[in-house]
C-alpha cells in the first residue's frame, strides 16, 4: 500500500516587482569618465536632475538617499585619482554620482524555489497548536544569479499554512569583514580553488600563523605592483576573493524578514548562492543556533559554505574545509552525534555520504552512506535538508533523479546513535511531479532543502519545476512504520 501524502492548496510564486538597488560598476576608466561628466554640471542642474529621481525611487526603496550615498562612497579611490576632494562635494552631487552607479535588480524575476523551513526564533503570542516558521528560498533573477530570500509563515493546529505577505522593500545588509584567518586552513582551501601554486607560496611566506584581512590585502597589493603579467596579477586577486568569502552581514532592525536578502557578495559566489539548507542546531549547553549550508558558485567553481545566525538579523559566513567539503548537497544534523558534528553530503555528485567532525567547518573522511537503489533514483541520490530526529531514528528526505531527468522525493530512516546504518528506505517515491507541477523553469523537478514536524505531521515545502514553491504533508507515524516495514520485507 502506498503512503498517503497530502498536497497543500497553497503556492508561493516569485514576485518580479521585488527589486533591490545594487551597486553597478564596469571598470575604472568608464567610471572616471562618468564622474568627470557629472562634475562638469553646475549645482543647479545637479539638483534638477537628482530631485525627481529621489521622489520616484523613494517609493521603491527604503532610504534611497542612503543607498546612493553608500554607492558614491565606494568610488573614493577614483576621486583621489581625479584630484577631486570627495569631502567638499555637496550632498546632491554625491547622490547624483551614486545614482549612475546604481541599478535595480529584480531578485525573483525568473524563479523562486528550493525552500527550507525552520522554527522562527519568535514563538510569542501564539495559540495552542500554532507554530511560527521561517522559510528560505532560492530566488533567481536576471543572469540566472541566485540569492537567499525569506518569508514568515504560520502553521495552525490543523497544519494549515498561512504565508505572510512580503514587504514592499528589500534591504541589503551591511558587510563586515573583520575575520582573523588561520594560515594553515586558509591556504589548504586556496589550493582547492586552483590558484597558481607559486603565487600562493609567495603570499603564504609573508603571513603569520594568524592574520587579518587588512594585512593580506596590503601584501597582495604590494606584490601586484611588482608584477607585469596581467594573468599573475589576477592570481593575486583570487587570493583576496577567497578572503572575501569570510564575512559578516548585518541587517537593520527595522526590516521584516521578507525584506532581507542575502545576495552574492564575494567573487567566489558572484554567479549565485544556491540551495541553502537551514537547520535549528541544539547545542550541548541547551542553547540553539541556526546554521545553513549552501553552495557558492563563481561560474566555474563551486564552494560549499556555512552560514550562522541566532536572530536572522546578523549572519556570519565562512567556507567549509576538507576532503568532505566538496560538490553540493551538504546537510548538517541538528545536534552532535556521539559528541561530534555530523553531516550528510553528496560529494561525488551521485551518492550520499556521511561524515563526522570536532569542528563545524572542517569535514574529512566521508563514509559512503547511500547509493541509488531504485529506478527512480538511478542517476543520483541526495538529501533534501537536514535529518529529522525521532525516537525511531533519523528521517532523511532524499531526492532521486531518474529517467528523463525527473526529480522525485524519497525518504530513509537512519539509526539514531549510528546514522551510518540505514534502517529503511522507501522503495517508491514519496512525491513525484504531477501534471500541474511538471512544467516550469526546469521541468519535471521536485526539490526541497528542509522539512519540519508539526502536530505529528511532516511538513515539506518543495520547489515546483524550479519556478515556485508548494507544500505537502505526511503523517509521521505512517512514514516511520512504512520505512521499518519495507526494510523488514
């Protein structure tokens, strides 16, 4: 008998009207030409151009003057090269210059999919049986660039889902780069990014065992000035790009969760931040922390990264290291297992592996956990988010790829104190694309990055053909019984 799964009558669709004001820059020479042209305009004309701009775009962005001022300030080195005293510029001239280096980007114009779901840190003022949740999405815009966006939702005592409408504004976070790097780990990661080995050795030799971003930047700039080869100068840039992969981002406290977008920041993620798998992690001291693994993509290389937050306002971001920190599909267990962090990953692009670590950002010695077993997963098997703990074992929602590149969701049960042991696996898909779900940005695909248990039901948000997001529900007891029964059979 097939397991009964209920599709919820709700769909979250992309909103192409949700735009962010991004910094736009296409090279020093062009930028200096634009600055010179604006500087040639007298003050009255400057005000006449910028005033209607502010009136028009203030309706589309929170504090557009702050955005334009910030973008203008990023050009300070060019003002110095043009012998222009930045501090003497009037407010309106700075705003006008900033506007020429700003463009609107619709973060959800192409697709809105691959959701994960976690309990909201705020569970106040709820009725019995209700739970407030945060859902993250992979939003895709122009140029197929992915970012992480959020929605807040409410689950009632009947497991009905109400997704709170998104706000009118999108806010970009303040970026803080204050990391102290450990040389050994930093250069081990640098080797995997295919940076010129001679350049790496030269820079490494000039650094202490622990170093700051400012020190690295100074050494790289000094070394580049001695290089005549453009190709080698680029290799030095790549080291700095890797350092830029460590940062903190801070959102304003007056933003709604739907206003916050985590947009690609470093060069190693400039083509997208893909498939964040959020999990509420329970620490041994009784506190909890939210983590998310995601894939950074620069157009040719991928880099697994880790995001950490306690409040969804302040985020710390860093790369993951080790032979197990490869490819995509990393999902962290929600607590330590036998005193160690545990992670599932599809490091070879085909099979599920499991690994353990004393440090949350270093992953070595992956152990083969699952291989494709059934026809609907012969191409590959991977996870759909962090394992879910039950008294019977860890439930892992999986994805399988079968004929015609059809993605389907499955489920497995792993032993609680030794999750390398698979207790059971569904021999049929838990969920496959139906006739209303198979058409979209990428057809015949169902995919999830995380589920949650509420009132003895497993709530699974899932991407529909990489276009929008839907929800499904399955009874936990039925699922566990099916998993145990099928393995015994």
